[in-house]
C-alpha cells in the first residue's frame, strides 16, 4: 500500500489556502515594530536647559507588579525599583509605585544628554527609551559697529555675534520698530555653535539717535537682545530769502554803513535798467580791500608805538627815582650823639648832673663878657 504524501505549500497550513498570506502579513508588521518598543511601557522625551532639572518618567499600563528599572546611556542601572545602585547624587527618586518610576536629574549638563532606558521585567522583558536633549543659551551677545560716528549718506557695517549656544541661534535685526535683513554665518566647535550676523545699513540724518537692535531667537532663552544707538554727522544748510532789485556797492570805506548791512534793496528808478539781483553778505563787505582803510590802519599802528615808548620812558624814570631815594635814606639812617649832657656821667643825682652838664650854671660862670 503506497504511502500518502503529506500536503505541502498552502495546504500544509491547516489546509486553508488563504492562511499563509495572513501569516506573512503579521510577520511583516512585527518586523517593522522598533526593537524594545514594549506594549505596556510609556515614556516621553525630555528637553531641558543646561543647569536646570530633568525629570524622567517610566509608566506601566495594566501593571502586573513587574519590576521597573531605569538605565543611563551607558546602560548602568540608575534605579532598580526604589533602590539607586548608581553613585550619582544628582539622581533623586520622585515617585515609585507598581505603575510608575519617576526620577529627577539636577544640574543637567551636556554630558547628560542621550538615551535613557526604561525596562520592565516581564516574560519576555520589555524596554523603551527616552531621549534627554540639553539646550545651551548663547553665552554672550555683542554688536560691533564699523564706525562709531557715521556721515550722512554713508553705508556702515554692523555685526552681531551670539557665542557658544546649542542649537545654533537665529539672529534678527531691527532699526527702531522696523525689521531689517542680515546675513548670518554659523561656526561649530565641538557641540556648540557661534553665529555671526552682518548688517549693511545706509544712514541718513533721520537715523541719528535711532537704536539698532540685535534680537536672538533660541529655545533656551526669551527676549535676549542688545542694541547700539546710531550717531550720524550731517550739515545743516541755511537759506536766505531772495532779494529783488539790486544793492549798490560803496565806492570807498567811508561810504560803508556798518550798522546797515542787511542787503536792503535800492528801488529802481525810471531811468535805471533792470539789473540782476546782487546779494551782499556782511563778510563780503567787511573784507573788501580799500587803500584808505590801509592808511588808517598804519596810522593807528604808529600811534600805538609812540604811546608805548612814552609809557616805557616814564616807567624807567620812576624806577631810577626810587633807587636814588632808597640809597639816600639808607645812608642817613643811624644813631646820633650830642654833647649837651657831657660831664653828667659822674654826677651822684639828677640835680648834680644838670649842674655839671655843659651849658649849666657852672659853665656859664666860665663865660666872661667884656664891655668896652
């Protein structure tokens, strides 16, 4: 008796010809599911500013009291249930239950960035990961201006630099309330970015004192800006009203009236032909050359020289007189002795001194008079 052949192909799958495509479809769907994407574990990615606190949460749906643990990017266990094997005090337990393990990480730095794994000890084990992204705001924001003081109509260059940020910043320019367009360049060093934006601006007198603002758009910081005030140098032109008629020029310096140089027009008479308008300024009249004015100036110079000479002679004579008087008084200054009390030194008292003094009564006796 010949043996019966075993069915192969579609018939081998329970004899149902349509079952094989369904199995292939299920296998394909399972192949596209990321590895470790468990059915009961839930978590979210975390974005944090450098220096702040990041919170990692591993949650379980339909918990069956399975053990939950959290691992760092190096797959070292941070927490196993409510126990912390990792000796890093920045990790602190926030909440532990059968359905959640929540851990905080303080003073976050760039080195803490990466994938953190939530594991659930089931059969088979389940695992999902959360990503911590660290943002770094710009360290400094500076505007450099090509020229501190610009000239009206000149084009100046301004550069705004935002240093050491992550990710790269976006720089916007404003002049007053009006937004302008600049050109940015990005430089990367390690994981940090430095952005420099250049702005070319043609200035006018209306820009004098107007602020130019450099504003930064970055997810780690709000309202970070710096500004510089424009200084524009410009000239102010003065205009005089037009004068109809003409102004007669003076013939000499004597005819100049320095009190009336406003350019008052002289009306045309009937016999005068129409002449072009001539406007004289004070400066043009004051500097008009004239020979008589030169002569008067020379005469004034001579007078000043004579007066100066006389004053010098007088001063010299007074000095000489003072010197002579000084020498005279110096020679006649001293102590003088008279002979009026000669012989009174040996007297016993004042009366005897008077008697013995020259010119006293005793001496008068020595004077004899003879009458013929």
